[in-house]
C-alpha cells in the first residue's frame, strides 16, 4: 500500500499538527513550506505587548501532546510559540520543513494526478496531495483611510509590531478595537504620553478568569495526566455550553450582559465614556472579548476614545469627520486581518483550468470546510466555516486532520484522486447558510465573519462535537474517485 506524497503550506497549529499525524501514519514524502524564517503562524507573527490566547491553555493545545507545565490558565504568545516549536522538535519535523519558502501558486495536473506547487523563486515541487494550513488570520488588514502614507511618524500593524520604536512619552494613535487592541492598549497606556483610541464599534468585554498555575498544580498535572485531561474536559464542556447561545438560542447570550456591565461600570465612571463603550448590538453578534484591564486602561487620564469616523491622515495625525486634528507621534493599526480572503494571495488552479478565486467570487465555501469541488486532493485546514465563536480552533483542526488522514488511507488504496461532488458541496453549504441565519452572528451587525452580502464564510454555525462526528470518516460516496 503506497502512501501518497504530501505538501503542506503553513506551519502554525494546523500545519504542525497535520505533519505530525501524517508522519505517524507512515507518510515519508512530506514537505512543509513556510514563507517565514520560523514556524508558529499567528503565534510567531503577533508579538505585540500582551499578546495572549483567549482560550484556556489546556484546551488550546493538541490532545496528543498535553503540556502539564503551562504557566497560566490563558497562555501568552511566547509560551504558545515555544509549545509549537517543542512539538515540531519532538516529532522530528525539521527534515520536512522548508523555511523562508513562499508558495505563490499551485495547479493540479490532471494527466498525472499531481499538484504542481510553484515557489516565489520559480521552483516547482510536486505531490499527490496538497494541504493548505495558512489559517484565516495571517494577512494584516490595513485601514482604507486617505493619506496614510503622509504620516510623518512611525506606523505599523499590531501583527507586525515594531519593537524598535519606544512609545515612552509618545502620543500614540490606535485605530481599531478588536482582539489585539484589547490586549496591547492596557500595556502601552502606562508608558505612552497619551493614547488616542479610534473606535468604530464598541466591543463587549467580559472578565477574563485568568490565573497562574502554581508549582503544586503543575507537578500534579505532570504526575497524574488524568488530572490535566479532566481539566481539559471541563474547559471543553464549559466552552461548548456557550454554543447554546451562539448557534441555537441567541437570546441566551444576553446572560453575559451583567458581567460586561459590571466590569464596565466598576472601571469607568465618566458618563460620556460609558456611553461610548456601550455596544449598540446584541451580545455575541461580533466577537466577545475577555480582559480584566481594558476598561481600566481607557479610564486613564492620558487615554481618550474617539468615535467619530477618520476622514484622513496628515503629517501631524488623524483628522476626524468633525474636522478635528488629533495629533500623534506614532500610529498603530489594530485593524485585524483579511479573514475573508482565504488562501490569498496564492493562485490555485484545479481541473480544466478552474481558478479557486473565480469559484469563490460570491464568498468562499467548501465541503466540511475542507474540500472544494473541482480541486482534487486539495484539503484545507481552518478553511471556510470552521472558525468558532465559543471554543478552541485546535479542537476543530484535530477533527480536520483526522479527516485528512482518512483521505490518505483511501488514496493509498491505488486511487489517483478524490474530488468532492459539486452537489454534495452545494447541499452542505446551503445547510450552513440556512443554519447561520439562526445564529447570534445574524442578529443585526456587520463583522469579519460575513461578506458584504451577508454570507457567513468564516464561522461554524453548530457545535464542535457535531463537526467532529461529521469529520470522523471520509465518506467515499461524497467524492468522485478516480
């Protein structure tokens, strides 16, 4: 039984997890292309002050590689990045890794049943299976504001943090109030001379139940793995119950409102600021944030929140719609990522010259978020409709990796390719969109979860255990098999 050759693009949680499992299954012709100089994905790129996960550490790690010595309940960036490097080293991925190697295109050769992958150097590599593990949050989204290039001071995106710039005593302008800004604003506010935060939409921020794991707890996790397994199971159940409000009964998300309101009013006393920080949409419609110090940071005398739209950027700072100039020395973008542009900027070509970008003109979609009709032996990790609003993406990735390994088993039986049937993909996505209309994400707001037309391309509108059940085995009847 000959196992197929595999190319993986990306070395974050998806790419590393897939490579480990494929190696364990016996795949030796395995190459991981990574455009950066190190592995880690978002946990390599996001090194801004305060960068941390908002999913508990015991749940935000591989089930097959528990880490008993997490320093705290919600791990910070350096520790998560170190964990991924540990996994790559322990499972011997170094010989398969090609760092500083960017993939620009991939085309399926129907005659030979091979994916031909083109690198930025022009070099071409071939494999029977192509696995994309580039994630949804890997390309920083820059604000579309007039005059950005005219600003005379330093400017950078939070995912490309410039640590050479000292913010001490500086007037710092921050655009955006997403998950990154929630974390770095409290860290920079005490150092900066002034921070002006430009907010388009107020997020819901609830308390973060974070705490350090003491030496006794870490020793217990190490000596009794069952204890850590129970901790992980508890975190899973707690987070999964939140899906009741997110995907089934949106009214239940309102139960989070008292916690939000209490945190806000305990931290902020100014009525004008309170009004600015109170969202005007249902809880959960946009991503819910967790932080214990965000509101307190905004209440500092050297921090101001501006809700007027930005009209333009000048040499001196930012001009809002009311004509006021907000002077700044440093400009930081906390504007998130181009999450709707899956697999961009790579050019992917399938059967009969079909272009993936053209297939996704009306919004990305895939069967189980993994397979796209007309693109045989292409399997995506963290693809369309696999993001979550309530639990750990690592859990979803492990489900997808199990599905990928089953696809390998089918190909090893002398098959050339697996191509999901268009009617199967169409029916699946019709169900996804129909179910999305009943979720809290469709309760009256705009977010990065949806396209301009309102199509949910990012989130899984169900429970993670449903997804795991659906991806436990590849159903041959769902695919055209050559």
